C-alpha cells in the first residue's frame, strides 16, 4: 500500500515524534510524585540517558516505546512506506548499546 503522504510530509511528521516528555513518561512521573518519589529526568550523565532517576534509590527507569524499540505488541507496527529503512533503523536501535 502506498503512503498517503509525500516523502517531505512523512519526514516532517516523523521528526515531530517526541523522545522525551511522552504521555507515558508524564503519567509515570505524576504517579511517582503523588506517592512521594522525587526524581530527575533525562539524565545525560548516566548511560542511555534514563527517562527517570529516583533521587533516593540507585536505579534508572527507561520507558521504551513499542515503535522505536521493536517490541512485539500490536502498537509496534511499521509505517507503510519505506519499510526496509524502518526495519533496519529499528534493528539498529535494538542492537545499539544504551550508552
């Protein structure tokens, strides 16, 4: 099936996909804050730039999306255009070390 968007429009649309402050990150942070947890977000000094790092605990929380990380769930479907590009891109994301 052909893409309904031009290459330029598809590129602009894909560029708008957020990599921080996503809806799931905000929901998790609100839940944690309401239960007394305090944390830092998107900590660049730690390997992989974790999404949430609780202040009192030595841990890091990564909230990986289905699309970018190739999870096997119904929400992780590929775009209908440029399929080989996206397969390769997602496979590189999966194989890439988180540092």
